[in-house]
C-alpha cells in the first residue's frame, strides 16, 4: 500500500516531494554493533526487485565519533539499469547525523555499495531512528520503510574519520635538529583536538609534547632534536578517537670530517740517483736513499728562501719516489699520498687534485706541482723534471730505482717525470713517467737537473 508524504526531514531541512513508502517486514535489529555493525545484513526494502541491504540495522557509536560504521548495498543490478541515488532522512539535531561516503551515494552495477558514516554530534545518550530515501535518474524521492537504529553511548570508544600523519626527515645526525609536522586530514568539524607527541626512547627530544589541531588549523610543528647517541627511535602522534601516527627515525653518528688538505712542492735541491745534492756543502743523511730523499724535502721545506710559508716548516715531508722500501702499488709501502685527500702546491697555491681511494691520482691532474707563482725555471729553459721511479700507472718503475736510490752509476736507469716542458704544463701520465734517466744525472749541464716532488704527511 502506498501513502503520500508531504515532507521528508533531511538534515533538519524540509524537502517538499511526493514520497512513496513501501511497507516491508524488517528483520529484527537486535544485537547492536560497535562503530561498524555486527556481522548480520538487514534488508530495509527493495528497489526494482533488488534488496537494499544495510550491513547492520543497529549501530552503536560514541557521541564524539565521526567515522564509517558500515555500508549500504544494492547487489545484483545489471549494467542496463539506471543509477539509484540514496540519501538519509536524519532526525533533527542534536541527533547524530548519518551520511554516505561518497556523497551523493549513487548505486550502479559497477559500484553497488556506499559507506555509512555516523557523526555523533555530541548527541545525548539515546537511540535514534533513520530512514533512507532513493531516486532513480532524478525522479521523485521514494522512502524505504526499513529503518536504521543508532544508539549513542559514552562507554564506546571514540572513533574519528580523520587521519593523523607525521612528516619529518627519517635520517637524523646526532645533535642535529629537524622540524616535524603533525597533520590531521579530514578535519571538518573539529574545533580543538589535543594531540600528544612523544618519542619511544631518549634518542630524540621534542620542543613540545602536545599541540592542538582544528578545522581552521590542521597542522602543527614540533622541533625534533637528536641527542648524542645514535640508534633507532619512533615518533608517535596520538589523539582520542584517532589511529596513532608513527614515524621511524634513525639517528646516525656524525660523519667523519673530510680529510684536511695536504701539500706538495718541488724541491730546490737537485740530487743525483744516490741522493747526493749537487753544488751543496749540505748533504742529506739517512739509512738509505729514500730516507735521504725525505731529508732533502724536509731541508728545502725549512728553507725560507725557497718555501716562503711558515706552515711548511711545521710539517713533515717525504719525497714522491718509489723504490724497494716505498711504493704505491700493488701494495702501498710507506707511500706518501693519503686516500681521498686534496693536495695543494704550498708555493703556487694551485690545487693538484684529490687522491683516489688507492692514494694515487687520476690523470689529467687539475694542476701540476712545481708550476705557477713562486716558481721560476727560466734558468733551466722553462723545463722542470724530477726523479720518480714510477711507471705511468703508479707501479714501481720496471727499469729499476737506482738500487733503491743508492747508486749514481751511469749504467743504472730509472724513470723521471716532467711538470713543465719548454714552458708547457704537463698534466697527464708524463707528470710521473715521461722518460728514463741514468742515475748519475745531476746539475751539470743545467738542463738535465732533476729534482724531487715533496709531499706533506
């Protein structure tokens, strides 16, 4: 039997439409559900022969809740049938307000259901009755006779539809500071929500343990400061009725500082292959030729007339030569360069480059040692050569090393490098292996003088 209704209360407003009520026996709505219904399905009417099913007929909610509690569905529709739009007829406030998600709820063969959302509206503890109306393709609203019951109780846990989230860098360094942003999404209708922010251990400290979120201001910032202990921690934001937000954070140790720059220069002294300095009263001493070469570097570094830099006199210097007791490759032995360290010529202040992890340089060099302001090789035809005992790949020279730099004989040979050739700068492999020389080569004639590349330690 059909009955005409002149009005339908929907969210407290009057809708002047002809409503048709279809009488239908409803399954008993006993055994309420807590924020989501029980496992029963209640049929509240039929539309075009299809049952309209609520996931439960009686929902129990906290008056402060605002979240999905169940669903409504019209299964079995075919693709040829017109969409059906559903709407709730709500009791007047302060009763809890029911709605669908999405709104409007449009049922089709491909989308046969919508979520049921209850906003408790801080309603008094009581039971409230709701009816559902529908229309097909914009036709007059028709009310289904089956009803939905909502019972409010403060003893039921509060549930909110909004979501808390935390945005913060998840990798911190000890004693560093970062800003954490707490956000409440879907915050409509929230006047003031106290949010508690805590860390689960002492690896980090927070500038504040609470903040308030609302519809007008749905984010807040908390300063996170890492302590002096590395490890893992979790930042937690929680509020009554919302699922807590968690953010895992790792506090990392301070990275090792990059190695300090180190220094090079080319010696003023020009020894032969046995490390005897030409035209000099002073001669180096040492247990072997390499020790004598190091002594030459130290002597020249401390000579104000050659290295006009007080820093040089405070450092320890060694010679870039390879021999029995010094090598770069294949296994470093008393090698002069450090891995991953930038070297600068202490006289010209030009950067040579940064040593590779194996403590050698890739070619071409950025600049070459022994060239630039402070150097003058004009007396030598603007040519600069020096002993190295190296092959072009930084291995020890295959032609020998003047018997570990102790023999100045004319029949022994080793490799030499060139930094400047007739005024042209050499940046490639010739900077360590440009030619071979007999070990007697010295400061006569001047164009054949060979020096040492000296490296700070």
